[in-house]
C-alpha cells in the first residue's frame, strides 16, 4: 500500500472529517490501540524469529495503524473512510481541539 503524502481532502472527505463525531474517532481508536500495538509486535517478533525477517520501524507503525483501523472500521464514525485515508491522517485523530 502506498500512502499519499501530499493528499488533499476532497469536499466529501472534509465533511466526514469535521463531522460532529470527529472526536469520537480518536476515542474509538484509543480503545483498541494497545491491543493493536501488542498484536503487531507479537507478529513482527514471530517473523523475525521464525522467518529471519528484519524489523522496519516505519512499516511496523503503519501495520499498527492499519490493524487498529480494521478492528474499528465497522464503527459508525468510520463509515466512508478508507484505511489509506485513516493512516495518512492518523495524527489528526489524536489532536485536542
């Protein structure tokens, strides 16, 4: 998956982002983030131990974000948002407004 570094929000994405439940997205992600971190660390450790893989920190961070998103993607506040979008704008979910 190639993440778009200089992606601009479309008007529809902008509406989704600034909807009244925008703070809810961060709250929902926070609930699963510790489990996603542990799960991906465990899987990465197994890949290193059993498949002689190497660790790439940036790839690991993306995997954690994707895992967290996949676990919460059925929540109402994430309706219409893609995994690529959520990972690209990850920091915005945790801003204090």
